[in-house]
């Protein structure tokens, strides 16, 4: 068991099998537009770190998550309960689970999905390789988000064209983009994107976020 992390007012337990909490999830939690009373679903929620981070920003959220791993789902439920938070964690493949959830039932969906296509040789090991495709993730979000609701996610900059095509194909209009890089001499390593269901065209590109290597 990894050492617990303090996420604002909440304590986050991490297992050895759960994908480790990283800077990309922290950046996404800070980037997403969060409003009072939002009904939130985290796709691929792991141990529930994003849910804790978002709840730390706004206490009135209704929290839920979808996670394929039974162990990580149980850990997410434990993390919510031990921090005095209520929420529902659904266990299963998002391609099936999201079909059973209410269409348009969420005002905010978030995700930190696997970055690399299966067999691509990308970094990060098996946990960073897709099973569900990028289009599958956008299809799930497009079904769950109500009109005017938001889908915020973090992904690789080199897949932005593919991501934007998948978002628009499922009724999600990209509205905000922020690239993240470690320093001014390195290319961006992550892209934060927020799309709005049935939103008007028009993308706001935010200043690049610099973060120093640890």
C-alpha cells in the first residue's frame, strides 16, 4: 500500500495496484469548471482521487464514478466514506456501464484516460494503454453530459486532432484548451481540454501552464 496523500481537506488512500496519483490529475482537477451543485461523474475514477479533489473545491457536488477494476472501485468507495463523503461508484467497463446511467444526467464529467493506443509502444506501461478507444470515452461522456454541461479531460498533445474529432462527433464542442509543459525548453507533455455539450463554436486557448520537474 502506497503512503496516503493529503488532497486539500481529504485523505487519499492509494493501493499498489491503483494507477498512482500524478500531476496530470492534479492539473485536471484545478482546470475543470466546477459549479455549485454540479452532478459529477469521473470516468475511470481509479481510487477516487479526482472526486476528492473536486469535492475539495466545492462541497455541494453530487459525486459518482465508473471504474473497471473491482479493487480500485472498492478503494474509491472507501476513500469517499472515510472522508465523510457520499457518492456512487459503478464497477465495470465504461462502454457498458454508461449505457445504464441516465442520459444527460450529469452537469460535469471528468476523465484522465489512458494516453496511448494498444500496441503503440507509448510510455507508462499497461495502465496507460487503451482498451476503450478515445472515441469510446467521448461517446460515454457525450451520452452522460446534459446540454450545456461540461466534459473536462487531460490527454496527450499529439492526439489533440483525434480528440477534437471524437468530441465533436459526440456533440461536445471544445471550448477551453491549456497545454502543460515542464519548462520553457521542453514541448508540452499534456493537454487539458474542456468541451460543452451542444456548445457554440469557439475555442479559448489559455496560457501554457509551466510546472517544474520534481
